[in-house]
C-alpha cells in the first residue's frame, strides 16, 4: 500500500508538503524533528489528508498531478 499525503505546517498554515510513502506514521516522525531538509524550516507538521493506493505507479502519478499547475488548485480546494 502506498499513501499520497499532504502535510500542513503548524507555523505557517499556508505552507504544505506533498509526498508518497508506505508508512505514514514513520514518515511524519521524520518530518517533525527536521530530518527532511525540505520541510525542516516550517515544522511542526500535521497530516492534512492522505489517499491510499494499492498500485505504486498510480500513487506516484497522483502525487505528480497534485504538484502540477492544474493539480495545485485541485489540492488547495479540496484539502
């Protein structure tokens, strides 16, 4: 199972981060102490939403879409 997840910064609620993982709890546990350089500046993070996929290829395709020009407004409106 793969999860496409979106984190929201508790410091700046307009900041968010999207990624793919197989273990949501472990991944969030790496973001909050600052182990992920890209997200360390705006920590702590909370899990805003996640979507589960049984197909890894589809999970990465959905993440790529959410990070695209048309996907960002989709994510902002729904999450």
